[in-house]
C-alpha cells in the first residue's frame, strides 16, 4: 500500500473512530495503537506465511535470540523502530534519525533489512516490524507495534548488560 493510500485509510478510520490528529492529517508522528486496523494493511513478504507472529507474552528469549546477532545498519534500523514504538517512520525520517552517514535512501534501508533475514531464520519468526510499500514516486513507511517494541527493548537491555 502506498503512503498516500495509507494516509487516506488512516484519515477515514480516524474520523470513524473520532480521532483527530493535528491538522486533521495522520502523519508519521502519529502513534498507532497495537489494535489499529492499519497494521493489517502492511506489505507482506513470502516468509510471512510460514513464520508465526511475535507473542509478546512468551517470546522474550526468542526476541533476545533475534536481536543478539543483529549488527551494523540492520541494528541501527531495528533500534530506531524499537525507540519509536507505533510510529510510522518514512524513509526520510529514518535517514534523518540515523544520521547522514548511515542510510542514503530507501535502497540503503532495504539492504539493511536483508541483514535481518538470518535472525528470522534462526528464530523462526517474522520481522518484528511492518512496512507499507511505496511505489516509484513514494517511499515506504516502517513501524513496530508498541508491545513488540517493549519486548525488544527488554531484549536489548538484557543483551547490553
């Protein structure tokens, strides 16, 4: 789903649910609750059909096993989503938040995500985040559910001890 379409869906849902963000727009600073319908409109990758979703009540050891081998740009990307739970982050925002020397654009971010495939295979879990695909003129947005971000924040703290 393109960013523009996601914004339309969020705007429609916001008005139906009587949620009115600033300027009557839903932007990337808007935090999506974990049960928001937009999560179900995320882009899928082939392995999403085979790996189970994250169980925030039972997967603390699995989250540690997933996070432990992550390094480089993949870790920067994952940490940004952990530190911005429920927020839609655009490619430009990710590049800005990571610092100018980390990501040069959407392809650089996509390349970093490939670095997470080993953790998916190792743990038998999907990526712990979602994305809404752009088209040739629009970039992709990324977000991690708040409860999953909490799970990974604890995993990161346990590993960093």
